[in-house]
């Protein structure tokens, strides 16, 4: 009897470790699936932006952004607040196809911040008649009403 109790306790401990390992494995798999889904959704938004930009459809390009006065866009010209103001800046800076050219994003990193908030770091490349332009960006995506939207953008 004195050997039975330690054996039972050891058996219980081993089964708890096994159950915890299964839960941890399931949690990691769910996190991986959530990240993969978020990354795919974010990439789709950015691909849509490239397509719209390359048609010189600035309003279409802006569909990737949160349509809110709280949208933040930070560039060499300073901080712009709001979707409408950001669109107006794009229209002033890229009034014709010659200025907007052909856009290509290079995504270097997508990382989860917390919840449904992710940052994307990358490069943009514009091939244009008026001269090419290249730069870097960090944008913050948030899932709002089931859609991935850019809530903050810093491009330079």
C-alpha cells in the first residue's frame, strides 16, 4: 500500500502534464491559424490598394484605410488626421497617372501587436514618368466590423 499512493500521484501528475501539453498545442495551433488568417486578409487589402493605385483610382486605394476622422497618416509633411484629409493629400500629390505611376509594395514584416491589431513594415516603389520614388512605411491594421483597415500609416 505504501508504494501504491506514490504511484497513483505520479500517474496523475503525468496525465496532467499530458493534458496541459495538448491544450498548449491546441492554443498554439489556433494562434498560428489566427495569424495566418490575419496575414492573408492584410495582404489582400494591400494587393487591392496596388491594383487601385495602378489605375490611378485614389478613392479605391483609400478603401484600405479606416474611413474615420481618427485615421492618422504621418509623412515628411507632418501628421494628417482623417480619411478625407488623407485622400485630399493624395489627390494634391498625385493629380495624374504621370505622378502616381505604378505602385509596388514589398512587405518585410507583419507582426501582431495585440488583439486584432497588426503592424506591417515594408517598402513602396513607384515607377513614374516624372521620376521614380521609393520609400518605407509602417502601417497599423485593425479588424473593424470584420474588415482589415489601416488605422495609422507612417510613410517616408
